[in-house]
């Protein structure tokens, strides 16, 4: 079973190739595409994440492996009855402002992924999903000024959980839970 790549390592790999998305945004975009379509072509998603790259770019090899790991892990987590899904965000030991930024970035990527998957503004969607998308828009614009209060950490954890559960609800409403099918890994290369 594939394991989610490390946030900082993935972030560094994306920066090396001058990708169009950061790590959390790339994961959000994948989740949005999966929720919108029920599946996502890995090559199409990678193109959104990294943009145009030179043929034979050596740095793309490691990054492609990391993105493939993310792809497989995310598909499995979103379609798992145990709800193992979590957003790829900056680690708990990072500054709270960095974590808030990564969550905002994740939500921005999720909304982008929904649009890339065919859900445009005005699309008819279940009421709960529509409300969650509005909330995600607000979260995507969040900024944190480094002035932590006693409740800042708890507030962030609740917001992170809200997003995680919200994604599971949107996925369930747009793509009712299916039995997990094995992924055809031949299409990944």
C-alpha cells in the first residue's frame, strides 16, 4: 500500500521544478478532482500541479514518484469505509501560521480541483456540499498573524477536522461510496 509523501520533502521537490502548486494545494486539487469525477487521470492532475516541464527533466523523476504515492494513497483513503482520509498539511511542529497557510492553500486547491473536475459555479449540487464549498472559499482566504491565543491551537485543529469531514461528506454526496477497487497501476507510468 502506498504511503502519503512527507509534506516538506514534497514541497521541496515541487519548488525544485518550479511547479505551479505547493504540496497542500496539489493534494487539495487531487481531492477536488476525485470528488467531482469519482476518478482522476494521474497525468492530467500532474499537469495541473507541475505545469509544463522540459522532456527528460531529471528532477521530475523523484517528484513523479511522490505524486504517484499521493495519488494512490488519496484514492484509497477517500474510498475507504473507515474514513482514514486526512489533508496533507504542514506538520504539527511547524508554526501555526504555516499550518493555517497550508490549510488555506489546501482548500484553494480543493476548489480548483472541483472546477477542473467539471463542477463550475452554479452547478446543481446537494445543499450540504454547496454550503461546505462556501466555507472552503472562506477558509482558502484565511491568514494568521502569528498572534496566538490560548485557543489558537484548538481552533485550528477543529477547523482542520471540519475540512477533513467536509471533504468526506462532499465525496459521499457527489460520489456515493463504492466498494474500493484496485487501482490499475499500468496507467500510472
